[in-house]
C-alpha cells in the first residue's frame, strides 16, 4: 500500500523512453499566442495583464541592472505554475515533485546571482559574510555560519518546492483512498471525507501557485543582494 502511494512520483516511461521530457515541453504548447489583430481576445488580454502585473511587482525592488532578469524570472514563474497546476489533474505526472528537477533550476540561477555579485561588487558581496559590528572573537564563527547559509540557499529552494508539492499529492491520494474504502460501509462519513478532499484540492491549487511564486521571489531577493 505504501509503495503504491509513492508510485505517482516515479518518472513514467513508454517503451523504455522517459516521458518527463513530454511533461516539461507540453505546457509551452498550451499558452495562447499573440495574433496580428489590433484587438486580442480575452484570454490573451488576461494573460498579458497578469504577466505585466507580476513583472512590475517582481522588478520594482531591483535597480536597472536587475531588470535584465525580468524575462527569465517571469517565464520561470509561468512555467512552474503550469507544471504544478497540470500535476493536480488525474493520471498526470508532476516534474516539480522531483528534487533533481527543482535543483536543476535552483542551483544555476542561485550561482548566477552569486557570480554577478562577486563580479560587479566584490566588496559588498563578501561583506554579506560578516555583519557590521561583529566582535573579533566571533568573526571566524560567523564567517563559517554565513558561508554555510549561503550554500544552503539553493538546497532550500529545491527542497521547499519538492516537499510542499509531494506532501499535498500524498494527502490527496490518502483522503481519496479513504473515500473509496468508506463509501460501501459508511456513506455519510465518506461524503464528509469527500468534502474535505474537495477543500484540500482547492488548497493545493493555491499551494501550487504560491510555491512557484515563492521560488521566483526568493531568486529575485538573492539577485537584489548582488546587483
């Protein structure tokens, strides 16, 4: 029973070919594209409004140098939200429940922010490792602690996204299994459990969007420290 609960997180394959590439590429085909007309339809207009609002909110704390990251961070946000939302559909695979997949985004982007800081303002970047006014005896200890906290950042990004989505999927499957088991014997309890399942599904929709936003927001904060 416990093994079947975790089977949903295994990367599917067809004739020995992993289908994770299809799960990653497919969302890009679902986005509406701009047309050559003067007026767009409501879906394209709503999409453009959402992207503009998100980009303005994300880039407002950053200076002009950080605005070069607007396209990358906005695309990453839309990509993660789409993957997380499609993963809530039945018989689908969620790539963002794989820690290796999330670390593949977190490590290079975090490393890029660190490299930018060291290249553009090395004194300020190294100054983050030692808070101002630190007693002399605590300087070696604080440098070690701040260095460890710096290298933990990409791990925290990947683990946070993976853990939240994995926990949500497990809860949904556990409660759904309880509904099917209780339905023949205790229909009233099964109905109440189904209501809980519906509310949990709504919560997971919110979590799917919030976790994608938190992932990109933390990357923008790391970028803000280094530009």
